[in-house]
C-alpha cells in the first residue's frame, strides 16, 4: 500500500499566549486571519513581530493563530546560527530548557526566558489515519520524496489528534535540502 502525504514547508513563525500578544499589540487587540492553514482552526495572522537578540534580528515574523497557552518561536537551524543560539529540536509545545528571545511588536516588547525551538519534522493525522498505517502518537515514520533531490526523511514524528488534518510539516532548511519549495507529495514508507 502506498500512502501519500502532502509535505508543507513551514517557515519561521511564532505562537503567542494572550498576555504576550496584548503587550505587543495592546490590550483588547485581536489576531486577524491572513490565510487559513491546513490544520483545522489554525491560520497565518496578518500580525507580525520582530525577533531579536544581541547578534541578529528578523523582522516580519508571522504569528500563527489562534493564541495559545504558551509563547513559542520556531526557527530553522540556519537562523539559529545567525542568532548564535542552540535551540533544541523539539515537538511544538515542548519549550522547557530552550533559549529565550526578545519579541518586538507595534505597542511594546516582551522578553521570553525560554521558548525558541527548531520544530521536529512531523505528520499530523487523525486516530483513524494513524490506525491505517499502524502508528501511535509519538512514533516515528519514514517519508520518501521523488525528484532530482528526492530523499527519505527519517525520524518523522506522528502527531495524532482527532482535530488534525493529514499533512507533513518540514522547516525551510529541510525544504531546501529536498528541493521542496512549498508543497509536494511524499510517500509513507511502511516497513
């Protein structure tokens, strides 16, 4: 059986908790939708921020909504080197013992003590889709791509939740290495 999955390249972005969002954009401000994303209820917001440390800064970092219970910045390894930091490779939400960063918005600044990660490549799926390929949340998959720079992504984390939609996410470094610029089909390699 060949199970295809759409691979999406996820550029640097930030998730904000309400308290930090209001410090950056003002009390009572709300996120507005620029574009809906493949995962239900998630969207790229119109609102952007600057992230900065003593060595480097990046402007126009997109906020991904809705607001969360924590603030997290997801960057690539290449960007981490420019900041001269060593963020851990983690699942989204696992920000313990990660570097911090200054976040600058139009109405204020926030300095987070931790929260910068490099996101592990992963496939979102429903419990039914996980059962179909015989995996559980947190298991690892292999995903094969075709083309001139085709490869097999190993250690792809299965993210299982009833509210997810079937899609794989990689960062810009991984997209560049595999020749994927935005969307491409991959194939789950079943052992």
